[in-house]
């Protein structure tokens, strides 16, 4: 069964309809519920908070987690976002995304560590922490970010599991913008043709600036 992160979740499908709504409402409308994966009976244990604690190293804290079948084998895997807590520049440091998957015995194992996958806590500007959620479907997941002040922006990055190399790769990057002063909005989508082959461990959202507005 599909699970979502504890953050408020939404998957924008009609973004341009938001242009008539000002301010924070722009960031909260145009969401649609995700289709749930078929229920499965699994002999392997589900994810719980005790599983995750062992993967949070000292000097970091768990920002959020998301659960779901990330590799399409019917097990409940997990994604963790780690906040750095040490040092004066912690709020400006990129955050690590950990992807955990289950082994044959049902135990969680670290599959991928992506040290720059999540934008820093201050990268949302006046809007605060830009991380808005992690949406998980069978064999894929999407990172969602939002921020800005007068010019609001959002970015979504979708990753899919590839059995050929047993890894997750970026399949789509979507950038949206909305200018609250004049109501202008824009959207830009990119795929592997534009950005090439990007494995999760090498992903850095800074390479995909949210500049949909001209």
C-alpha cells in the first residue's frame, strides 16, 4: 500500500488554475490524491520508527520520512531526510536523503545516500523550509519544494527505480512560478533528453533552478 510522508502532501495537476489565488493559497491548491497501489500480503515486517533511528547519525536529526514500495518488490522501504544540527552554517547546508530498502530477511539496509538531494532549510527564502513533501508510488518517488516571497516558486523531482542497474534515476523535473504582483505564472518541464542520466546519489537540485518565470 502506498504511504506518504508526514508533511502535507499534494501532487499539483492544474497549477495554472492557481493564478487567481493570491499568497499562500497559491502554494496549497491544485492538489490531487495519489492512486494507491494494490494491497499485498507480505511476510516481512513493516517500517517503524525503531527501524529508522539506527540510520540517523550523530550531528543530524530526522527531518521527515516517507514509506512505500520504492523498488517494486512488494516490501515497505523508506526515505529519510536528515537535517544537520551542528555548526553555524547548518541552515544553509544541503540535506542528505537516505533510501532504505529491505533485504531478503526483511531488514532495512541503506541502498543510496544522496548528500545534496534536499535543499537547505533556508533555501525557501521568506517562505521558510522549502521541503514540502515526498510522495511515494510503486517503484518511484517525488521530492517537492516551494519557496519565494513576491515571486513564488515550486519544484518537483521524480525518480524511478531501474532494475538494469538496481538504482533510482531522475525521470522528470518540473519548475513552476507565480508572480503575486501581476498574476503571471509559468511552468517548465524537463526530462532525460534535457538533463541526461542522473542517478539519485549524484542528484543536486541546485542544477535545476526554479526559474520558470522569465
